[in-house]
């Protein structure tokens, strides 16, 4: 996939403007647009509910490299999807607004969520995580193909640490930091119910620890290390404990090599769900 030369970036623009009727798009032409990391921090802090976070984050243009990449991918398209419209915007959180468990991933896939507009939807990683959530009884269907497929989660919300598809699935540290306030605000606004976070991969794990520190939560020292099945208690100032659980990422790199099996995913999901619900071990 080519990246546009800086001088040619201007012609690229989000192929789906807010308010164009894309399924699940809660932004409108009046939604404020973040154009810098400071804007993200300000708009995230000012978001009064999840719909605000979803709307503002999906029109965000704070990271020039990622904006150029996501929009270029949406214009060039993968050959097998050439007849489909691409979202080409950041992917908001998705799921139950009263979730007890947040599933934290890395970032949208260039031809997955960047195409369908819904996190994990339309790629192999999504096939794995939604099938797992369905086996766990918290998704109404095992497949996710597009943003209008009727998928619904119960008690679970998903969010990405970085909301734009990055080249090579590798956001830069500055991009990770710029995007952090969206996830932070999402955790603040779900504080009434969220008691567990399942981090898919080390990147998501680290992002949640950073958010927790920024929220003033007590994080064990030394910093808990990511591992499949690892658990770290994060204690909020009000004494409520949010359990962070690690799970190998559902990327093809892991699922096709056997590093992550269905049984391993099911075990990590079950552990995270049990801790988030405050239910004792079986
Ligand atoms: S990565 Fe996050 S902060 Fe950067 S442009 Fe995308 S949504 Fe905005």
C-alpha cells in the first residue's frame, strides 16, 4: 500500500462524511474535529457521554500520518474489496454501554474496521474474537461482516488503544499518546459498571496501564507484565478494583501459528468475564 507524498495529501479526505448515513455513525457535520493532540485531550474531557466520545473520535484528524494512511487505504482499497465503500475514519468503541468488561485491542485493521467502520469487523481477528464472545454467551452471533449485520454484545464493550488504522499495525509512540484520551474518557464514562479489562496483546495491556495511571488508579509496582492469562488489579481512588487480564492478540500471526488457540481464548475470556462480574471461581 502506498503512502501519499506529503504534497499530495490534501486531495484525500474521509470518503464517508459525518451524517452520510453509514450504519452506526453517530457523528454529524456539527461534530467538532480534533486536529491536534491538545484538541483530542480537550474534546475527550468535554465529552459528556459515550455517544459524544464515539462521535468526536470518529472525525478525529489529530495524527497526520494516520489520517493520510487511513484515507489512502480507503481510496486504493484491497482488490477483493474494490467494489465496497470504505469507512476511512477512526473506529469508535462498540458494544454494551453498561458493560462490566472492556476488551481493549491495538488499532483498527486497514481493510477491516477501516473498511466496515466497526471495530474488529470484517477481518480474521474479528472472526476470532466475536466467535469467542459468542461461545462465551455475550455476543448474539459469531460473525461480524459489516456495521449493519445486527451484531450485539451484552455486558461487553470493545475499544482500541489507537483508533486509526496504522501502517504495519504499528502506531508511533506520539500517535499512541495522542489517542489515549479517547480511551481514558471511555473508561471514565463506564466507571459505573466496568470491573474488568481484557487486553488483547501487550500494546493494549500497556495502553490500559497508562490510562489507569492518568486516571489516578493504583497500579502495582513494578508494573505488571503482559502475559496470556496474566491478571493485574487496578485500584481506583474509590477503592473499586478493575481487573486487567492479558490475552494474546487474536491476530493471524498468533491464531495461525497456534500461539493462541480457541481454548486459550475461551479461558482468558471466561476469566475476564468472571472477574468483571465479581463471580467466584467455578
Ligand atoms: S489515532 Fe486517535 S488521535 Fe490520532 S487521528 Fe486517529 S483517532 Fe485521532
